[in-house]
C-alpha cells in the first residue's frame, strides 16, 4: 500500500498548475485512486488469495492465516528463544 500511496503522490508532484492541461492531469490522478476495499482485494489476490472476492469470511481467514504464518516464524520458540 505504501508503494501505491507513493506512486499517487509522485504523479501529483509531476504536474503543475502552470501546465496548460493541469486540470485534465489532476483529474487523471484523482481517478486512478482506488478505495480501500478495492486496494485490499488487489493486495490479497497478489499474495495468493484464490477465493471469491465477495466471501468476506474467506478473506478474513486468509489474512489471519497469513498473520499466523508470519508470527509463528518470528516467535521465540521458532528462533530458539532469541
């Protein structure tokens, strides 16, 4: 998500009110903004979710499963107590 925000910010910084087509460029940047739910769907699809996007419970299970994998790899018991 951070890359997405940086990309939009970068696009906004490349245009100037002095540009003859500033209004059109600004509209293009604003129209490329996605809502959180659309961005989250894209994110989980990119990270392996294969279920239906309308299945909220399935998406929650997928995200929780990913967090469990991350935290179990970083827990003291999996790193020898370090």
